[in-house]
C-alpha cells in the first residue's frame, strides 16, 4: 500500500468522520450539562461509571479501571476524583481486604446530581445524533451508534405442528 492508496484514503476519511461525530456529540452534551447542572462530560462520565459499582466480587473499580472506563490517564482521573470529592459528590475509602487499595464511591449528593443530569445527557445525546444524521458523511456512523446496544428482538418462533 502506498500513501495514496484509495483504501488508506477511505480509512482516513472514515476516521475523520468518526472523530467529527465524537467531537460534535461531546460538545453538545458538554454545553447542556454545564448549563443545567454545572457538570462536565468527564465529571458526568466518572459519576456514571462509579455509580455502577456493586458490593459483589470485582464490583469496586481500582483507579486504573476507572481511568480506562472514562478514557483518561490515571493522573487526570485522580485529579477529577479529587475535584468531585471536594464538591461532596464522591468519597474515597480504603479497601477492607487490601489496605493499599483505595476505592471511590458516589455520595448521596453525587447520586442525586447524576439522577438529575441523566435525562439532560440522554436528551443532548439524542439531539446531537439527530443533527448529525442529517450530514451524509456522518449518517452511517449515527446508525452504527444507534444500533450498537439496541435491544434485540427474539426471532419469531416457528409453529410446531401438532
């Protein structure tokens, strides 16, 4: 393959379209969350990820797992956790079985804010996708996003002869 290979050009164009879609969605959600809840997309994502923890085995995330889930470096994630902890939205505690481990839970105030912000996030996401669907370069990607976690319907069962 050469630098002018049509397959590489198409691949680069696809990547640019995906990057554009992501940027538009994130910016739209950011404006809505900041305006209505004084919350950034990253803060919302962190609260959302941490709110899904559970007390079962493997239910609490270590900082590296949290960083991977919110697509930030560990140091950026730690700073974000500290900011939300300072706002009373998160609380850190020592792992009961490994005193070297530190976990983070969403506080009641954080859960309340997350519940208030979730409809805003979802509506802003829907608005951004609807807007992007009107762009012929982005419409195929919008369809992929919309179908990625769509509930599947069971196949109709064939009638069994009696």
